[in-house]
C-alpha cells in the first residue's frame, strides 16, 4: 500500500509516530485503508420520502448528503437540520461503510429510517421517514 496514504491519514488524525504504529498494526484499519478509494468516490444521500407534523419543517424531497468517509455536506442540504433525525442516519452510515469495507453493494437491504419522534398518533408531534442511497461523488 502507498506510504503516502498512511502519511495523509497520520496528518489528518493528528497521530504521533507511535500512535500511527498502533493504528497500522490493527488489521481492520489496514483493510479499511485498502478500501479508502471506494469511500472517497461515494456520497450517501438520505432523502425524505414522508413527512408529517415536523416542527423543523423537513419536507418530502429534502436531501441530507454525507461524504462516505463520514461527514455531513451541510452546505448541500436543508438550512435547518433536526437533531432527532441524525441518530438514525448515523446508524445507517455505519452499515453502509461496513458494506463498502467488505466490497458489498453499499445500499443496505433495509435502507429506510425515521426520526425519533413517534408522530401525533403515538403522543409525539411529527414523523419524518427517509431512504438511503449511495451515489458516485460529483467531481
């Protein structure tokens, strides 16, 4: 594997040489680093497919974009983001990343999720449902 990639990660993570040795000694990290290009080329999209009673006003068609390596592309999504939708997205991000690391189709079989509000029918206010997809990153 190219030593430049390891140096780039060391700089990105702020690791000392000793910490980098620990990082590199873990076979899981080696496997992930070998698949880094697969992550870098993808964007994970969570698109709202249903919304009713959302206090933050998320609507059907809203899209939340994340770089596959794990950070939100906030400038490409809604101006307001409800914190109660993020946990479900974070859990799905782990699954998508794991599938990429394993060389599988990154879209999980169960690719839908929802915010943590239970909706008016169950004593909450609203409910937002989303679906995940994985697309090639725009260059």
